[in-house]
């Protein structure tokens, strides 16, 4: 990119950001043109306008860390992200054992809901923190918070403590994820950012898929399910020297005091957003499971969530007790067609991801009689091709710059995978299911986390942090909706039919029977009833795959309307 032309004034420069001009001193201009290392900081805000009539862009940021230091930094960040992804899905296969240890099956959904709810509700606030404070310090703090949550889960004496640990881990994990995205973005060049976002997607996919595998391995071993949480602590803590001495400091607003940064946080918007997401996520996840959809509990939760969302949008629109630049919800980023498409497609693909991750292993356990560990092993095709596809996409998108074809191709592959998965049954061979996993893995890898790289090129440099936060909200919202909708389909399809087989069972007994995915069926039912119930549950599982091709069809239609252009 062009540098400042000769003859331009060096004492100050007009900086344009979305048409608004401010003054930049020579020292500030110099600082803005360098990549942060150590205590140096960079404000990627803008374009310089000199005495000529032509705007001149600042030099693109370049990576300043190389060699073994860079390798250690990337490995540390990717390792943390991997274990956060594992924690997202590890409970898929350990829930029956937890119920055996603690009972309280009525509180079982909170193990997943608490983690997702805490992460989604705090994502906007965390994004605002990373846009104001030192990213290195925040990253370390959130990593340690995630470790604390993991230790609480591993040592939990009861279900309440386990849920509390999951909430703490959800907050820490989301902040750690945002920190990974931020640190990679500010320490790489734009083209490298796209490539490394591909690596982040690769690791996220890998961790998400092996979560049930690791959970099954610990469940079937003498270590017990508790080490599925304990293992996070030593792995993350071993990289503490890297966090402290290699990760460079990066503060987006280095000249402001700590107090002034605290005062600029949109506290009203933060509280409203947390309330909206918490109530909504609880309603979506508990509807049709703990409570009927038409129950007063679910209706009240939806009303409360809707009221909070309305209040949030009004507060953000009229900038009540905040300003347009400081409001917590970056709604101004969704004023362009491409950014809206990018956001919705990220929600759609994130909605797809948890369905095969959770329900293919369950299918193998029920239809094929596999153990939790063996069922996890049989998802390796999904893992391998998801990871490979993500890596290839990140590399090629970084080199070539085109992004629309990846969205279209990935959507088509997921449509095919979803349609055929929804038609499998007990007699379907393993080979066929492996092939469908390949389709789903490649399709998801094509655009699973492409939105994080694309969004950064669709917004002004000053809004990169908020674009990352917005995409994370899209991803977490999609994942939450995917789990909730798939779970609702599974429960609402299977419960009425199972009730016909065992009419004497209470609602809680039926829910317990299905939630434990067949564990102990032989102790509760006779042989004929067991076969009938298993057949019903397997049929209900295949209905969840409708969600895959429905969401993929949405992303296909929308991605066609992307502006056909390169990222650079």
C-alpha cells in the first residue's frame, strides 16, 4: 500500500474514519503506522489525507514476531482454543454418567445451557473490553478464569457446583476465544490473518469433534468423567511463560486512563444485552424438554427476552446514556448488504455444526450398539475432513482473496449431507454414514469460520474488534439455536411415541429415559419395549438432520447475493 507522500505535513494529519476527521500528531501518526510489539501500540484507524486531494492509506500491518517465538505464540493460542472447543461438546457423551453420580436429571440441561448462556451473554461486553484494554492482559485473565471453571467442574460434589463451574468456564472461554481472534488479527498482515483464521477454524473444528471422543475415553476409563474438565488446567497453565513473555501487548486506546476507559463502557447496553440473551437461551433450551412450549414458564422467559431486546435496540438506536461510538451493540456494522449476509451465514453454519457432532455418536451407540468411545472414534471422518477443508480454505482464501465460492460450495455440500443423513435408519451401513460425514465435514470446513476473516475486510480498520465480536455473537447464537432446535425436534418427536409404548411412565421418567440415550433401557423395559423405544429414538435422531439442510439452504441463497469481489 502507498505510504505518506513527500511534502506532506509531518506535524499533524487529518485522519478520516467513515467520513469524520480528527487530528493526529506526528508522534501518533508514527505510532499508528507500526505494528504493536512490547509496549508499543497500534491504532488501525484510518486513512491519511495530506495536502493533496487524494487520500493516502497507512501501510498495512506486518508481523514482527518470527521464528520459534511465533511458533510458540501460535501453538499456545491454538491449544487454548482447542480445549475451549472441546468443552463445548465434551458433555455430549458424559451426561448419563453425571446423572448416575448426582441424580437431578431435571437440572441436566443446565450443564450445556449454562456454558453457552454465559458465553453468549458476555460476548458483546467482552468484545468491548478488547476494544479498549490491553488484549494481552485480558487474554491471560480469561484463560485463568476458564481454568478456574474447569477445576470447579472437575471437583464438583453436586450438580449445582458443576453448573456453576460451567458458567464460569463459559465466560472465561468466550473471552479467551475473543482474545485469540484479536491477538492473531493485530499481529499478522491482512493476508496472513485470513490464513491464520483458517488455522483457528481448523482447531475449533478439531476440538469440537474430538470433545465427545475425549469424553467417552475418560468415561470408559478409571480416570472418570472428571478428568474431562481437569485436563484443561495443566495444558493451559504450561503456556503461561508464553503468555507473559512472548505475546506482545496491544492496547487499542493507549492514551486513555483506566478510569476513562471504564467510563466509556456502555453499561446500560451491556446489562440489557445480558438479560436478553440469558432469558432467550434458557427459554429456547428448556422449551419442549423441561417445560412444554406453551407453559407459562417458557412464555414468560420469551416475553422477558423480547422486552430486553426491544429495550436494547431502542437504547442503542437513541444512544441513551452512551454514544454511537461507544454503544455495546455494533449495529452500524450491519448497514451493508455483504455484512448482513456474512452475519446470517455465520449463524446458519454455526447452527449446522452441533447437529452431527452430537447426534451421529448417539446414532452409533443406539443403532449399532457401540460404546461411547467407539461411537466417538466413528466420527473421525467428520473430524479429518472438517479439519482438512478448513486448512485448505484458509490457505487458498488467503492467497487468492475470493470468498463467495467457498460459501456456495460449502452450502451445497451441507444440503446434500443433511438430506441423506435425514434418511438413514438402523440398517444403514457404517460406510454410508462415513461418506455422509465426509460431505458434512468438507462442507462445514469450507465456510465454518470464514466470516471472521471476511468481516474484518468489510469494515473500517477501527471496527475490526467489533466485527470480530459480532461474528462471535453470530457463532454462539447459531450454536445455541442448533442445539436447542435439534434437541426440541428430538424430544418432541420421540416423547409422544415413547409414551405410547410405556403409558405408565411419568413425564420426568420419559425425559430421563430419552436423555440418557438408551443407558439402562434393559433395566426399565422388557425386550420388546426396548426394541420399539430404540427404533423410535433412532427415527427421532434422523429428524434432527433436517436442520442441516434447512440452514445450508438459507446460507446458499444468501451467499449468492454476496458482492463478487476479492478480500484485497
